[in-house]
């Protein structure tokens, strides 16, 4: 009897194990084959400059991460659906960083960061239509994809997003081409003037030459050429590079500059990086406005949580004093300290 009972128990246990394994396998197969995926991030930070002048005189003239005290960055939800050779991506942002990035000019008051559909026409050709983030510059809107938490002058003065259509071509394993026609600079909903912008990108061994042109009228950007790339100097040391030149002859304004991004990985969960940027804003009849920005950022990772302590120094030319020091006097330089927390999923 004991032998019979044990045999039944073993058989039942084996059947249960098979059922469990089958259920897990089917669940994994269903998860792997699911056409829908969801990802995103949330971020917040604490920042101080040692000055009591308020945000108007303690903020760097760049986008995002300019408040003092504790502040929210944004919540980011990215949903994608793919079926066959076609798909759609909807990227939603909530919070100050997202609102600033979208200019609050869509029907949902700055919630839609990206919304586009794509068609993989062939193995090497993809067509995309809708609103997509810019192809110019080294940095992006979502903080989890940047090494530095605060952003550069070059990124802040270029476009954030485009609304239109683009075609991506894979010419070889290391060469790519993108061509785009869109609404003018950061006009994310309509082009009431009937004007359009042209864009292009040539990729060569992970180095990218980007071109953009609109008429410059009605708040447009004009012409911008941008180089973005980098090199793995060693297994633990990477050097990123960004340089850009902009000219809006219609408005009589422009800018140029360059930034280097040396980054070194010191442990599996920690890296240290510096952004050294020289940026010059130009305008007809006005002296050029140069600025040197130095940003030292640490990046500590624990599972999906990223902690970024950051020290930033902005120094303008002697004739420009946009900041207040700790004594309440105007000065041409500003030092700030922040600690950011980013969680991705």
C-alpha cells in the first residue's frame, strides 16, 4: 500500500510539474510574442546654488533642471504596438520637464512627447509619420538616456521634436541615411504658414552628420548643421562629441559651439563623466555672448534606480552678468549642485 501511495504521489507531482512548466512556457511565449510593450521612467531632483535670488537668477539659460530645492522632472510612459511590418509608438510625458519639452502646444497641454506610426518597407527601409524627437544633438529629452542630468546649451537651443514624415535607409552595416520633411522648428501641431522644413542625417560608423533647414521666418530655426558621435578609447573610457552651427539669416540670430563628453566606468554600477561645452550665441548688431559650461556627473545604478550627483559651473563673458551671487550682486558665473534620482521600467 505504501508503495502504491508513493507511486500515485509521484505521478501526481510529475503531472503538476509538467502542467506548471507548460503554463510558464505558454506565458513566456505569449509575453515574447505580445505585440504591445510598455516602458518609461520617473525622475526628481534636489538643486541648490547657494544664492537667495530665486529661480529667475539662479537658473542656467538651458532647459530643464533649473529649479532650486526639491523638484519633479517628469513621468514618462512609452507604449508601442507592432504587428508584422508596421507599428505605432505613443510617448507621454507628465511634469515640468515634459511640459517644457513639448511647449504646451498640443491638444492635451504638453502631454504628447512622441506619437508616430512606422512601416518597415523592406529590410533596410523604414518610413515614419507623426511626431518624433529630434535627430540633432547629442542629448535627448528623457533623462534616463543622458549621462548628465542637466542638458547642454547646444541641445537647449536646437529643436526638440519634429512633426512630419521621415525615411530611414540602412545602406550597409555601418552606413545609414535619413531624409525628412516636417513642419518648421518645434511646430508640433500645424503649419498655418504653409512652410515646411527639410532634414537629413548621414551615419558612418556611429558618427552622425545632421542637417536641418527651414526659412527662419515666423520663429523658425533657419539652418543648422550638427555633428554627433564618439569613440571607445578603451573598455572603460568613452569620449562623446557634439558640435553645431546655426544661422537664421531671416531673424539675424544664430549660435555655434562644441561639447566633449569624457566618461569613465570605474565599477559595474558606477561611472563618472564630464561635459565640457563652449557655446556662443550671435545676433546682428549685438556682441557675441560666449559661455563655458562644465558639468561633472556621477552615475550610480542599483537595479532600475539611477542616482546622479552633479556639479555644474556656467561662466559667461565678462560683459554678461545674468546671475546673482550669495551677496545679491550680479555676476557672470553660477555654480550649482544637484542630486537626481531616475527610475526606469
